[in-house]
């Protein structure tokens, strides 16, 4: 094989590796792309105001997306938290989620776990019923408080229009 042919093969291989290299250099862009709903996927959105120690509350919007309603056991999520009464930009995180079963005192419970691959960043929500989830503590226990840790379902269903922009 001549030098020209070797160079052409090397360029084709390098061009094929470019998207993967870009995703590694910019992991947040890769995570954002992975968290966008695609036509045919099933997405459920929850919203509520969670307690805040130094503000008026945290307006929280959690969107869970899965391949289908019948397989709603994991996929990607988007979490947006807006601190009310403070002039800071909303915090947005995206990543993976999974459904796990059981918690201390309730072996039948369904728990939505955000960031299952990152235990130090994992967040847990108990599925109370079809229209409500409640934030749990780091040990997957109910938070012992009179404050509200509930998010209500505001929408859900199959994505018909493709990725959101």
C-alpha cells in the first residue's frame, strides 16, 4: 500500500473518531444531547416548590424520559431548579435515571434514582402515585419534616414532535 493510500485510510479513520473526541472534550454537551426527548419516547414532567434554607423555595421541574411508557424503568432526565427570591440563574442538570424497587419499611416502593452511576450525586424520588413523587434523603428514606418535598405531575406522554430546541 502506497503512502497516499495509507494517508487516505488514516484520514477516514480520524474523521470517524472526531464526534467521539468532541463528546469527550465537552461532556456536558453530550449529556444535554442525550437528555433531549426524541420522537416516540415517553416523557413525564413533575413540578413543585421544594424547601430552601436561604430563599423563598426552589421551583423544581423534573422531566423523566424513557424509551416507552411500558418500559418506564430508566432513561434520561432533566432537572431545573430556580431559587425563588434570589437573583441567580436556574440550575440545570441532565443525566441518566433508573427505577429501583424497595426502601426501608416498604419493599413494594418504586424509587426514581437520578445519577445511578454517580453515588455521590444520586438523588431519589418516591413514586407516591400516578400524579405525584416525593424527594427522599440520601438513604432513600422519607424526609422527616412538615415541609413539602412533593412534585406533582404536570404532563406526560409520547413525544410526537421530536427533539425540543
